[in-house]
C-alpha cells in the first residue's frame, strides 16, 4: 500500500504567488505566473508547471528575468502588433498578448502578436482553453533562440529547440487542445531523467557522432534530441521546426542571428474569430462531425479507444480539482527548499488515499 498525496490547487497557487512576490515580482505578474504554473500541473504536464518555480525565482534574483515594466509595442497595424517583452515573465506577457490578439480578432476576424525577448513561457496548452471556450481558435508558437537541443535532419550538431506548436480548437463539450513539440521529446523531460539518473523510455536522442540512444547525458556532450519522425521521417519535424522559428524569431525580428545567451523565447500568437468566417455554427457542425467520426473509428486495442488531443489533460484537471493535484516527487522537494529559504509555509497534502502498489 502507498499514499497518493495530493495538494489543493488554490493553495498551490497562493504559495507560488507568495514565493514570486518575495522574489520581487509585482502583484499582477506574480499571480498570473503562479496560476499558469499550477495550470500545467492540473493538466499533468509536470515538467512545465511548478517544477519551473525554483528556476524562475533564480532568474528573478539574478536579474535574468525582469520584474518591473510592461512589454513595449514596436510596430502596430490594425490586426497585428510586434512586442518587445523586455525579458519580463513570459507566462504573464504571453497571456497579455493572447488577450490583445483575441481583442483584434473580435474586431477584424484575425489578430496576431509577435513577441521578441520573452522569458520562458512554460506550458503552451494552458493559454488556450479559455479563448477556445469563447469561440476563438488560437495558434501559439514558441522557440528559444538562446538554446540548441535539436539537430537539423541529416545533421548531428544541435541548432534548434523543440519549438512547440499549440492550438485551442473550439469544440463541445471541451475544446481540442494540442501542444506538440517538433522534436520527439522535450528538453525538460531529458533534464528530469538526467537529474534522476534514469534513461528515456525510447531512443529519442542522438550522440554527437550520430548514434541513436536513450541516454539523456549525451545532451551535455554535443548530443541532440531527434526531430519528430526520428531517423526515418525526421525531415517532417525539421520542416515544422523551421516554420516555428520563421514565425517566432523571423517575424519578431529577434533570434539566433542576435546570439542571445539568456533563457527565453520568441513567440507568435494568431487568434481567429469563428464568426468572421462561414459562421461559428458551421464550424461547430464540421468539428462535431469530425470528432464523432474519429471516436467511432474501431480501436486497434480494445482498452484504448480513440482520444482527442487534450482529452486526457481535461480528465486529469477534473480529477485534480476534485481530489487535489498530484505533484511529481522532485517538485515537492524543490517547493520545500523554496519555502525554507523564504520562510513561507509550503502547502500540506490535503487529499490522501491508499492505493495498491
């Protein structure tokens, strides 16, 4: 028997907010960042939630994440703007940008915001549920021009980052939420495996000499993460990654050519108002038919029916809101260290149930 320790989501948000306030963030960004990190854990994306809190505090305290100010508008057209995020908290500035893009889409049908010099933006999926429920289809792209984890297809030297593509597609009863890296796995998952002394579930990496491996330690010795498709069809992931870098770094006017050294992101947000096209009703009719057709496809494995992107995340969120958030063991330890260093009480597990090993 073992205990299934869970934590109240509101208490986790309040704790993260206190930690960020103590580190120097003002009220608004501290609250938004805290909510964004916990939202990732609610979805089950445990490498992009509270696991990042200690790193964010370190970035603030060392001046690599700016605490004070607001993004600057570099160029503005009717439906389009380019922002300099000034290395302010990325979760906060991305939420501001999505709100701005949605406002423009409501007026013009489309709205787009390109962001340069953002700090890390964590879990892309967490930004997309709310606008999708409001009948806006939002696309979100991100890349980090300061890092290189993924080699171009056919090469061995890492040049790119995992460069996720995310979208919130309005649907009933829940949106379709996709958040897909253009590499087979993420740098965060590799870092966790390396810290725990474990190997990856599959050979998703490549050594500096081109040998495929499941050993995350190769990333510290010139190795790379394989693009989606691996050695067989990796040209597809490579092409998608180039698209992301073009939309984020190219259109924001800041990227690898500038040789930045600080952890961060270039971002592109595109918001689409359903009513500006055929109609919201027509869109919903088409998507509903597509969803039903996918669900009706016979399962290859009887115990694993077809699931839509985001469906498992919404199920995890529902359970977490009812019973509490399950945190990865490494996250609990980091929260305890933060609490000790800032004399803030860490939340206690409020939901425990005995389960079989």
